[in-house]
C-alpha cells in the first residue's frame, strides 16, 4: 500500500502541472481545444480532410471565433472557456491512422 501513495501523489502533481499549463497556454480562453492548435503539416492536413462534416464544422467555428476574438483583443467569458477536463482530442484517431498509413507506404516504397 505504501508504494501506491508516491505514484498517486506524483500523478496528482503531474495533473496539476498539466492543468496549469493548459490554462497558461491561453487557447482555451478563445474557445479552442488542443487539437485546434496543432501545426498543420501534411499529416495533420490529411487528418483534417478526413474529419466528419460535424467535427469539421465545429473546428471551423472555433477557429473563426478565436480569430475574431483575437483581432478584437478580447477573450470569451470565463464560463465559456474550454476546461482541461472537457478538452477532447477529436483529431487524434484520424491523425494516428494517417501516420500509420504514411509509414506503411514508406515501408512499401523501400521494397
């Protein structure tokens, strides 16, 4: 039982640091989620292209709203900020699939 306490304490500390950094990054104050801020290389662009219409439309809305707020030097009211617990990695499954396919294609081309 004693071995579990340090792991729990360290995981709580790590969780606290993650929450602090998430809030300090500032994108949540514009209504964005983590996947909205990814650098758009070829893999990310392909993953975005594969998004279902509903997820793509939600992404575009968040991006346009964030751009509008940024140009006006405003942030959303605090009750509309994206919370760490509510951040959904909606792009991750599509991105993993794209990366897997690219690596498979590279392996195939090596042969």
